[in-house]
C-alpha cells in the first residue's frame, strides 16, 4: 500500500515517498465525497468542532515556532514520532500531493485537508457520502462516537497486493475548522487496538492546518509539498496496515 524508509540516524524526521493516489487507504470515490456545493464566501463562521486539544489552525499558533517542531508539508504541519514513516499520495490528474499517510509499524492514519465554507461544516454531508459509497462497493458502514465527534467505521472490499479481494476495516473521523475540514482515516492496528488508536489520535491533534487566504471552493484539496531538503526513498520496502 505504501513504501517506507527511515532516515539514517533520525527516527523523528521520516523520509517522504510520493505515490499515486488511489491506494486502499482512501478510494477515489471517498475523496470525491469531500466536495461540496456551498460557496467559500458564505457569511458567518464555521461550526466549532471540539478542537480544545487540536488540530489547530495556522491563526492559532506562532507558525515559525510550530514549524520548528513539526514536518512542514505546506498545507499541513505534522508532528513526527519515533519510527514513523510518511508518504505523500499524488493525484494522477493534477500531479499535486493531496494526502499524507503516517505509518508506524502495522498501523497508519491518512490525513487530507480540504477547504470548507465559513458558515457551515462539511463532515455531516461527507460522512453520508462515504457511507453510501461503502455500501455501493459491497461493504459496511456504521456511525459511532469518536474522538472528534461522530466517526464512520467502515469495512470494505479492497484488492490486496497478491490480487485477492480482502476486507479492510477503517475508522474515519473529521474535524471542521475555520474554512477547512481535516479528515483522518485510521488503518490497520489503529482500528482495533485502543492504545495504538490513541497514539494516532494524538498525532492528528498535534497537526496544524495551513489553509492560506486564497479563495478556494469547498471541497478543494489543500495541496501538500515534500519537506525542504527531502531526498528520494527506495519504494521497494512495502508495509501494509
């Protein structure tokens, strides 16, 4: 599903691999569920998710200080963790990196941030579309309380590297922030081991979203960039979650 490689001598600053969007971490139709019809110029403010402990908006931090302790992906500032592997997934159509997958051993979380209208959050509509898509694909979707509010617990058929069809569980949460929504899809051991799940929740809470001030339509992905000075990795070391 994704390659990984540790930077020699530093477990907290992972190498970054760029791969084609469309792995089982998030289907293309799931990504499409992030789009919306409302205008970015709506009046009012976004409904507040419980962001007491994060994730934070760029306006809520000293960006210079935040960048010092995080991996700078442009649209997201990610906190590193020992043993963490980082992959950027690239949209074939645009060539832009649209999501980041943070993997530790056999668990992972995929982060994707999109623009949202000022006046309303997007998670309610998005999770309905994700649920419908899972059922269309022959899977199952259930809503349940999660660390950031209502989450969607999915079990969907995916194609394994050996070509066989397998069922992949995931837990999808999202946070509606100021003019953005951050979606977190937990995979592998993070779906069924409480301690591992909380470790990845902490990574999500430590994230800073840098949307910028440019006009964007709701659902437009906030583009990510490899960290400055990142060197290529060998993608021949696969790991599955």
